């Protein structure tokens, strides 16, 4: 690797502390870290978290924060995460000073699935990349003329999409949608029985 980058990844790991959702976002964190980058996970959705133990919205975020802290710690990233609980904008994980320093010095922020509520608050980062994990829905929303959504997408320097085969029927949004795929950290997916 030529250059070690400081990268911020956003997602919904604490928001929806469930296996599949966790891996949608954590594979970016873990994969980039294994490639040698300095990776931070930052969750700032503005949404009240889901608590699967309580069967819905929790009364607080203790379960969600503990889930995220355990995950990050398990992979040696205990000091590289921050989560904002919307009630009185409480932050957990990184200290405020460290969080601000990371944001001010990051080379890249990857906003996966548009989980970051206010990307404009992160413009200090050198580059903001949006990953569209809902191809066609995103492009139709833009084509319908939803100006607030267009402004939100346009705050990012680059736009990527899982839509590898978007047909000509998908409206042109004026963006250069770069194709990408969901990363998979193969070392974490060990099959116990061979596929037949």
C-alpha cells in the first residue's frame, strides 16, 4: 500500500444491532483496517435506536452502545468509534476532542446508505463519498425533483452505487454514479460445511 489514509465510515450498527445490518457496515471498517488504513466508525443518524431485546425503540441507548463497543473491541478498534444518541445529542465512544480531531484530519468519509443525517457538518473531511445501496430508488427520488434530497446527495464529492447494470430506463440524475460492490471480509465467513 502506498499511502495510509485516515477514513471515517458511517452506518447503522448501533441503530439496528442485528447481525446482517452489522456486517453491511462493519465489513467496510474491518476491510479497510486490514488493508492498513486508520479507520474510525462514526454513527450520527439522528434516529432513536432499535432495541431487539425490548422489541422496539429502547428507552435509552445503553444496549446499543454496549453492542457497538463490544464489536469494535473484539476487532482491536476499541478506541476508534463514536455514536451519537439523539436525546440531547449525547456522544459515546471517542472523546469530543478526539472526534473533532479525527473529523478535521480525515482523508475520506464514506457515507454508506446515506446514514449520516447532516453531511454538511462533516465538510472538514477532505472527501465525502456517498454509497447508494438502494439503486434505482435513489435515482428515481432524484429524478422526481426532490430538491432537499438532491442538495443532500450533492454535498458529497463522489457518488457510488451498487447498481452495476442500471438500464437506460433509469433516469439520468446528473451525477457520475461509479459502480461498487458490497465488500466481504472473507476471513470472517468460514463455512462449517462445504456448499454443494
